[in-house]
């Protein structure tokens, strides 16, 4: 493995495959709880993945469900995505996930709260 492979890409000093493999558990946790706390760089990467999944969910077709399930591998998270998150994001164009900086502890990485827009509409 070349050293530039590890250092290329945004931030966290891992190869693309290992960096991308870390997204799925965070995305599943975000789908089940509605918000998670993570570092700023990981939050931006989770936002990228979630924006793509929510865009798929707004289409609300069988093909979109299959593509989302291919990434999530979890029926509970899939149903929450299509039944709760997608209806809240129908009118919004992109940036479906809210990132709120919450600071860091001393010299640690800056932390960010990642939240889904799950407000119920009247």
C-alpha cells in the first residue's frame, strides 16, 4: 500500500474502502435514533451518503427501495427512511441532514451533531 493512498481523500487518514465501510453503521444509527454525535469530517461524509439515500427515498419506487436496501441491509432503517424521513424532505432540494457544531474537548477533533429532519407535518 502506497503512502499517498492513505493520505488522499478527505480527512481521516484511511483508504477509500475502509473509510466508506465506516459509514454504514453510522448511517443505520442515524436512521434509528434521529441524531448522532461524531467528528466534523465523518459528519460531512455521513451527510453525503444520507443525501443520496434521501434523494432515492423521495422517488419512492421499488427500484429506489432495492438500491437503498443494497446499501443499508436493514429493513427497519429502510422503512424509517421511506416512511418517515422522505415525506419530511419532499419540498427541500438537497442538504437534508442538519449538521450542528458542538465543539471539541481541548485538543480533540471538533465534534458535530448530525440530525435528521423528522418534524411531523400537520
